C-alpha cells in the first residue's frame, strides 16, 4: 500500500505480509523514503574539491564584490599544477550535466556571461574572484569548479550565497563601554567593504579629513575604518557623533550613502562644589547652624564629608550632604 502526505517531503511505503499458523499474525514492514534537499544530495562522500570562502557575502548594486577563495583537493595526486588550470563559476545548481546553462563564467574564456574575473593564482590554489557591475538579479547561490585536463571537479559541498542589495549598510560606531572624564579613548567608525577596489569614504563630525584605512578580516573580507583619539571632558557628555559612509557606484559616477549616529555618555568628576550656611552671618553661641554642600557630577555625588580647620590640620567632623550642629565657637568648615 502506498500512502503520501501532501504537506511533507516524504512518502511511506507499507508492505504487509500475512503468515498463516495456528493463529493469523499480521506483520507490518515500513519503508520510509526521504527526499533530501538538493544542497545535501549534491554533496557526495566522494567529493574531490572543496573551497574555503565565506558562506554568505553581501554586495551593493552598482558596485563590485571581491570573493576571497582558496581550494583544496581530496586527492592531490589527481591534480597537476603544471597543467593549464581554469576556474569555473556555476549558479543555482551545481549539476552542470543536467543544467549546463548554469555555468556563468569560465576563466578559459569559453563562458563569460557574468562580469567576473579570477584574480587569484589557480596554480597556488587561490580562486579569489572579482565580481563587477553588480545588480540585484545576481543574488543567487554559486559553486566553484576546477578544470585541468583530465581533472575536473566541482565544490558541491561548499555553496556560496551572494546577496546584492540596493541600499548600503549603515556604518558602525564603536565606543568604549565606560567613558570617564579626563580619560583618553579611541572612537572608531567602520563600514562593510565588499570590494576594496571601490571602498566607501567615511566621514564624521569628530574631525574633518580623517584617514580612511582598509583592513582585511580573518575570513578574507574587508572593513574600512576611521579612528579618533579624544580626551573626555564635560563638553563631550551628550555629544552626538555621526558617521556617514559614501559608496561609489556605477563606475564612480554616483554615490550611495548611509549614516549612523551615537550619543556619548561621560561620567563627570565632581566640580563647582559649593557650601551654604543657614542662617548666614554672625550667629549667637548655642544656636543651631545648618551647613549644606552641593557639587555637580555625573552620576550625582552620594558621599559628602565635612571638615573643620584646626591648628593640627583638617579634622573630620561629619558625613552627609547637610551638617547641623550647635555653635560653641567660630571656625572654618569645608566639604
């Protein structure tokens, strides 16, 4: 009996056998056949080629994308680097025997449907590729293939997902977690750089004409950064820092810009400390006097200490924002 559930990707084949004896016994045997997704079905145990590259990459429409890529073989004996080597890129489905039109680039020149060029040295296992003049229609899954007669192999197990978007990524402003007055800190603005050949121009309101620096990440991708060292003061508390990233597109004829903003919060040292006396002026002996202390700080001051000057130096007389006592003699007090 064959039964199939329409909302799943498997069907169940049930074979029932009857065994006759003193009693009738029914034995059920269930055979389950699973439909495996193409990405897994196309990753055979005997795969001969593997690549090291980011699993996912994003790029900007009108710009370019550098694909960091290196490859290795399961059996190096099958591959001779002295022979002519060609790199091939395939889209969507790597089974080119079934889908030959999925081949969109071959460094031999046989196929050049997509604007790609392999910039790496294939004889050194470097398949780094430059993808130019991007549009959102190039968003797809890609596979790499090596052809060096008689060796031919596709990296079925290492699909690369490329997403091309119309709008740029907002830059990221990195601020140290704990900002304190009088300390020196480094503030960084960074932006994703899919193509170092056409990197974004970063600008911000901290300093004009900041030097843009392109750094390579551990996975072979790139980031553009600007940095500024500042010594924190009360003027920076509440200051808004804005950073914009202008990406050149359409061969540099246009730009696509994104901006981000962060607000600084600086811990401020106590300042403008002031003492008040009530009542003010001369007071008769034995009367009560109230001393109050105020100081501007962030976070607010929670601890006040009162001192009285004496011949032997300052003497601690109380703690707290307000100090109340009965006057016995004059003196100088401070908090």
